[in-house]
C-alpha cells in the first residue's frame, strides 16, 4: 500500500471520532423566516430523513433522526442541532479496504443574528465516536492543533418575497480543517485550510396548493478534505416542501429533495418529515 493510501486511511480513522459536517440548511431556514419578537422564545423539535445529505455528501448511509432546540430573541438565536443514524455503516476505499464507522452521531451548537435580509452565523461542528459513544470523543479539547471541533462562519442573504434569492458563503476558520500534507492529501497538514462553500438558491412559492420549490447550486473555490480535492460544483438539486393536513389544527411538514454531487458523481433522493 502506498504512502498516499496510508495517509488516507489515517484521515478516515481520525474522522470517526472528530467533527465533520452538519445539516445547516434546516437551521438557516428556521433563522431566515423567524420574525422579530420582544419575548424570548423556546423552540424545539425533530426531523426524520431517509438520508443525511449535507452539501452533497452522505453521512451515515442511513435514515437519521435530527433533533433541535433553540432560544430566540428579536434577531438573536442560540441553539443546538444533532443527527443520529438509525444503523451502522462502513467506509470502503482502495477497492479492497473496509473500515467500520459505527453509527454516525453529530451534535452542533450555533449562534446567529438576523438583520432584515442578512444573517450572520457561527457554527461549532462536532461528530461523536460512532464505535463507542462514551469514549474517545475529546469534546472539551479546543486546541487548534488537536481539537475535534470545527468552527465555521457564515453570512447569508434571504431576499424578500418579490426577490426570493438566497445566497450563503461559509468558511471554516478554526479546528479540524487542515491543509495538504507533503503528499498532497487534504486534512493532514498543519495549517488551517479555510475551506469555503458558496451556495445559491431560489424560493418559488405556489400558495394555492401550499407548495414551495427551491432549486439550489453549491460549490467550492479550492480543494478541501470536507468537500473535494479541487474547485467545482459539489451540491446541485431541487427541494419541494409541503404541509399535509392531519387534523383541522395540525399539518405535517414534509419535503423531498433530489441532490447531485457532480464532483463525486453521486445522486440522492431524500425524503424528510418535521415534528
């Protein structure tokens, strides 16, 4: 096995007990539609998705439950979001080696502030040890060189109803996002890589049938261990959302997304419900 593959194996194994990625679409969506209030509001709930797909990547290869809780006051919001896979998964590479990754589990914290159409957010991403949930997590290690946390700054624009364009730019600025090592493998270097992701979306409302469509496209300007080895499109698709009436006072929000990752040549069809 070559040095490059050995480095790749090390990166995968380290990733099992270190933070990777989080589903920020749900968080951003809740933030952007939040109306200002003079009272402190507590919100909580959970989503169930047939797959956890985030920025074109599949995490866990399994259905997942994704709980959330947050406090909001006027434009300020502080919350936590998690994802827990229903079943175990394995990672295959080099056409011969399989690594047992256990059950994917992630818990994140975030803080945001919204002013008119703009939202500034900071995320703290952390993935738990999927093989042993009670050991090897090192959650309270925040040293940049050894931490399992990754901090990200995001700035998003969510246009008004007459111009419902959505733009989001995010950069990982601290923690588990390193540059290339001497063999060119991302994630194994010593310096921060500042991996950056850019996404454009557009909301299309069909009010008579209570349906929302959102085409989106997302890409990266340079290589990253998080997204891909080079600049390109990593997240392309369409999401449809609708609320299904259950009782005269309650409707169940559901959504379906077709998501492609052109860089990795992957395609997903994802169904989700919110509670």
